[in-house]
């Protein structure tokens, strides 16, 4: 990896219960990726609920006003942000990988911990 490239890991613990918090990790991660950094978002606890198919089109940080969450997700994916989900958090919400939008990968706790220790910054929401 190029020495100038930074690894940034965002950890999203909030989900559909906190719509005002939903767009920020996608917005910031898209900006970081556009700055040519290696960027990932890890969804744990309630975070995976944001990735359920059809959810992002129906909600956003400003409710019925402003852009839907899908706008921010698409921006992040378009610039190469990696989306990872926690298996136990899927189980918590009775979800499977089939319930999630395309482009999400599942990783375990060990892989997450490796990502966190190898990142230049870890930011939690």
C-alpha cells in the first residue's frame, strides 16, 4: 500500500431508530475515499438495519425532507467504500445476508479487530 494512503474505519452502531445519525458515516467515508484513502464502514449492533433492502429509500437524516439515505450509500459505494457487517448483529435483528443491499460483505470479530488495529483512524457512530 502507498505510504500516503491512509486506512480509515468507520463503525456504525446506530440504525433505523436514529435517522438523524444515518447519513454521516456514508458522507464522511465517501469524502475520505475521494481523497484516495482506503475506507470501510463496519455495521454492528443496530447498524445493519440501515442496510436492509428497501430501507435506505424510505428514510434519511431529515425525515421526509432532503436526500434519502440511499443517496449517501450510493455515493460511498461509487467511490469505493467497503461495507462490512457483523454476523451476530444480523442475528440480533433476525436478518440474513439475503436481506441486505448488494455490496455488503460479512466479517467476523477477528477480521474486524485486525482492520481496527491496522487502521490509521477508527471513528464510531
